[in-house]
């Protein structure tokens, strides 16, 4: 019987990819904190993850299309979702030079995203260890 990694890994594969993308956006915001006119951006993680899973319409998880020649049914999605477009963040206290980066907010979001990324990696590591245990027969 073949192992289905999509079933075994669940939503964590897409979550890891989205966390990585968000980390890049937050790092760019922090790097441009002193750039006049720079507009802070962020990825709405919940809606991005929901759209990769096809659950934005309330139908639950989507089927994965792994080849362009597969017949798409209902809420099918590609297995490698394209990067999600970041949205501009509305500042609580805009600066006079047009920069909307608020360092304390960006740093807190960066730390939170890092922790969640590490948690997802830890969870996936546990899943792989469990699969390895099953394959080796518990030895």
C-alpha cells in the first residue's frame, strides 16, 4: 500500500510554505523601516491557508491536482500553490515621510511567525518519525 504524503502531512505542508513567505515579507518590512515612502506589507495567513485548501467556500478541504492533465473536480487546487500576494498594512501611527513600518509591530509579528514556523516543523518531524516507525515495524 502506497503512502499518501498529502494525507499524512495534512495542512502542515501548505502552512510551512505560507509561514516561509510571510517571514520574507516581515523581514523586508524590518529592513526598510527607515526607507522614506516604504509601505509595510503582510500576508493574511488565515485567508491564504484557507484559499490553498479550497475552504473559502465552505466545502472543506480541496482535492489536489498533481498534474495539469488531471480532470479537475469541484474545488480542486494545484499541489504547489502560487505565492500569495501580500497586502498593505494600515499603520496605527503613520510617519511624516510616508513610511508605514512600525518596528515594534513588525518585530513582534516576526517573532510570532518564527515560533509558529518552528512548531510546524516540529509537528512534521513527529509525523515523519511516526511514519518511519510504522515502516520499520516498530524496531
